């Protein structure tokens, strides 16, 4: 099951990309405090980079990993998230509807969820994260 949230940010794609992807590990807890990340692979995030993650959203912490599986600079990123037997496919896209504006869409494909699952908490978390990312990016990079 695929869930996503989009937000329009009043900053250029390059700034949103830098904040969200180039500083992903550093900034992630700022928009989602239930997930703590620690980089395993040195250097910038590239295809094949791995990240350890601890997810405490459901109560007891669940440890897992993330692997960057695709990057298209300033356009999209995909990661595979593994927590126990579950594998989730996360993605982010960066679109520019006008100069100095970015539509960021973050999402997750969770094949382990079936059509009867209550996805409201996950959808709400995605929307909260998107809203926080917008606020944080706009605070971090002064408007021109």
C-alpha cells in the first residue's frame, strides 16, 4: 500500500534537496522525532549508503536499516527500509512548479499492509512530517 504527502515550499529545489537529502540523517529527527538515524556508510549519501534507524512510533523501539537505492539529483530519491521481516520502500520527489518554489512529495510503499489496514496514523505522520519540513526549510534558508 502506497501512502504519500505533498507540500509546496517557498524555496528552490536545490535548497530543499540540501536540507532534506544531503542532511537527511542530521535533520530527520527534526521533522520526525520518533525515528533516530545513524549513518553507517561514511561520506555523502549515495546509492548504496546505509543508515541504522530506531523507530519508536509504535511504542517499543524497533531497530532496522535504510539503504539508498536510487538518487536523481534535485528530482528524486528512493530508500529501502528494513525493520524485522518488513520491507518498506520510501521515496521523495522534488518538483518545481515555479522559480523559487518546490513541491516535495514524501511517501512510503508498504507491501506488508493490506487494504483493510487503518492507515490513518501513518498518513497523519507523513502529513505532519511534510508540514514540518516546509517550516524548517523556510526557516533555514532566508527568502530572497
